[in-house]
């Protein structure tokens, strides 16, 4: 494949010497298995990412976040790590990674990678050693416990992926904890020797030029050593797995986690200008996101699932957003995303099929107007809907377990369509690991490049708008009282303030704007006339 140069007009400001380059930044998430296949085996790889980095740079984003590419048996598609310091052969080699980083830096892109520090694969050498010896070097690097007298698991803790969070291991004669798959044994991150090994992993990737880390499910990193049973969750709601029946007070979210995060921050601060972000989900996400980012010695940012798992986009979502992060003294810095590899694509959750293009473009403008960092998931710039993957092609263990009750994760992980006329939309010359949805083919990058009205060009305008108006990157967010389905707010203050307004519905809505503004950017008929058309968005500056 031949990479096309990024348009010169979309060059980002130089940030290499700015230690706070990440504040208000837009980071593009790449799921490497599905981005671009350079070697014709049906699976995306690091060289494929490198060959397509110019597309990412053309969006005007500051950086790229790579989902795991480490050595792994792929039971959870890379989130079961067998070697933190090597590349799985399906993705390439360490030399391929080094070339990716070099090319990204040449394009002005920062490189963020995932670190999965709450569990490993059961094939990791640490676990193999731990299961063999009660007193060896790695004996306490995982969470082991004796059976209850009658042989049942040590506690009532349940796995995210279904069933008990404990599996019996005959070699060691004990149960081991796994908050996710049985093939993902839980690390005992409270162990100081293990912490040193994890910090050495941070150093390893910093030495290779990495600019930051996303810490996957980091609130699962430690557990209650007393193995206290979790209480039942009294909140009514849909429950698709045993995990949903409990309040997760003891198998995660322990008070010692911030101290470990501070140790990570010390390591990265010694290098300068690195970005650290936590993924935090669950019932205590709001307090934990703030805890993990409070003050100058913890992570730079955190993101949760306020939008990712929302069935609808409503003014209440935005009100909750503003309430959660008001910008108080000592408060950390949030990050936001509407879609990622773990959640069904936003346009399919939030808009009827006939309105998805208009909705996708409104949502792109809205995302870029939020206070905090922005994570843009691959394909979001194309307006891709959730792919339909037939049951016989599902590979995600969560999707298979909960089918057909949930949309699953496979539909958000299908290959990116690059060229509409090529086999498999230009992703690979052979059948990909997940099928290309036929509805994605007309949305291929080459088709949208040639269409001035395409969603791709709106995405570029939205990112450029965020760079052009500093208030959108770092200014305060103040909600304006409106009637649903309109949501409006200002960013920043004084002459530099920005007015943002959005119609979240498929019908026109009355809205009386304040005086003294002129439209800087708009989609779907957004204007200051007193009415916002269906899925209209506008961003205005002082007249």
C-alpha cells in the first residue's frame, strides 16, 4: 500500500518541548489487529500501522494510542500478556515497533501504548513459576488462596467474563484469582518485588521512545487480602452475568493503588513530557478517576464509561459530565471517548440508521468541544456504525458468552475500510480475522477523501477547530440552561470564550442563542437563527 502525505494545512503545533502537550490533546486509538494488514495474513500488524500513520496525522491529532501488541496467546486478543517486553509475531518485531515510533515522531505524533498491569496470561513465565512453587521468586506475584474446608472457592467474587473469579490449580493445590478470563490470572500488585518488575517494564518502553501509557483496568490492580465476600448490589437493572449482582468492594478498588501510581509517575517524570492515563470502570469510577489523578504526583488523566456504555446521548449525560469535573483546585484532568474497542460504536447506540451520517458529524464536533482530552477511536472519523458479525464468526469471549443479549465487542473491532474497490476494502488481500461489514465499504477512506461532504472532512475540521480555539482545549465548561433535546455550554471566558450548541435529536428544535456571537463552525444547519435543525451543531466565537 502507498501512504498518502498528510495535508500541510493540518499540521499540528510543535509540542515536542512542552511537558504539558497532552492537556486538551486529541489521541487517536488504533486497534492493531484491525487497522492494516501489511503481510497478507488477515491480521493487522505494526508495519500496517506505520504505513497508515499519514492518515492519522492528516486528522491533526497529537498522538496515537496502540492497543496491546505484546506476546500473547490471544485468549483476550492481547490483553492476556505473556511477555511485556516483546512483540507478538502476529504483529511483527521490536524492530517494527521502533520504526513505527520513529515514523510517528517524524510526523509529529506522540505514541501511547497500553500496559495491562492487573493481570497477565497464564502462559507468562511469572505465572508458570508461581504455580510450581509456594516459596519461589514468583510465589506471591499472583493471588493464590486455599479452598474453603468443603472445597469451594475462597470468596464469592465473580469474573467480569462470567462465572467465579477463582480457578483451582492442581499443581499448586490452591485457587488463583482472575477478574477476567481464567487464562488471565490476577497479579498481586501489592507485592513490592512485582512492582519493581512492572516499573522496569515502564522503563523498557520509555527507552524505546514511547511518549505515554494507558493503564488498562487499573482499578483491578489490588485486592482485599482478607478475601472478604462482596455484598450484593441492591440496584435494579439488567444483569447479563453473575458479576452484575455484586458491589465490587473487595476484589478491586483498594486504597493502596494510588501509591503504586505515584511510583509510576516518578519514573516517567524523570523522562519529562510523558502522558499517563487510567482506564477506570465500575460503580466507583467517578471517585477513583479523581483519586488516581489528584495532585501533581499521580496519573495525568483518567477516563471511564460515562459515554461508552450509555444507551442514548442526552443532555443529562452532559450535565453529569460537567458535574463530575468542575475544575476545582487540585482536581485531576479528565479524558473522554464515545467509542473504543470494548464498547459498541456510538453511532449505532445513539442514532437510527437513516440518521447516522448526520449524527456522526454532530458527535465529532461535540466530542472536540468537551473539556478534557479526547480519544478518537479508529473508524470514528469515517462515521462507521457497529459492524454486524454473524455468530459463527464471533471470536470475542464476552460476545460469545452474552450473545444475543449484547452487541458484543467484535462489532467494534472489525477491519478499517481503506479502498472500496479492493478485496476486503483494502484491509488485507485475504479473508480478515473478522469480516468487513458490507455497510462499511461505501465509507472507505478513499471514497471519503474524494467527497468534500464526507464525514472524514468534518472530522478534520473538528480537530482543527479544537487547535484553533484554545478555550476548547483548556477552558472551563459552563452549561447553559436549555430545553431538551438541545444542549449548550460555553468554554473559557472573556473575549476568548466559545459558545457550543447541539441538537441531539432527529427533529428541528427551538433555541434562542445569547447575543454577541458569530458562527465559527457548524454542521447540519447549525446557526444562530433561533432554531437548530436535526442533529445540528454549532461553535461560535465573540462577534
